[in-house]
């Protein structure tokens, strides 16, 4: 249970940082690349935690299992709204 709390905290921090710096970042970058950068940074922070918790093969299989559902959720919740900014 504690591992999930840590991952949720890292996710919240990276997600919140994206929104915190988007006002400044939009002056330099468009919203879509800013979103991609935030997602890449969140993945870079969370994948090692997941790999430590379940092993690299377990982490990759967990990502594969959530592939289509996660992609659809990301499209609806993030990609479409950020392109409308």
C-alpha cells in the first residue's frame, strides 16, 4: 500500500508542476509539446518506482496490460483538452 502512496505523490507532483509552469511554458512552447514533456517526465519518475516494486518485466507487463485503456483515458482527459487551449 505504501508504494502506491509514493507513486501517487510523485504523479501528483509532476502533474501539478505541469499546470504550475504551463503559464510560463506556453510563452515558449505550444500546449501539446508542453503536455508531452510533462508526460515524459512523469514516466521517467514513475517507471523506476514501478520497476523497483514489481521488477522490470512486471513493470513492462503492467504497462502493456493498461495500454489501450490508458491511451483512451489519456486521449479524452489530456490530449483533446490541451489541443483546445
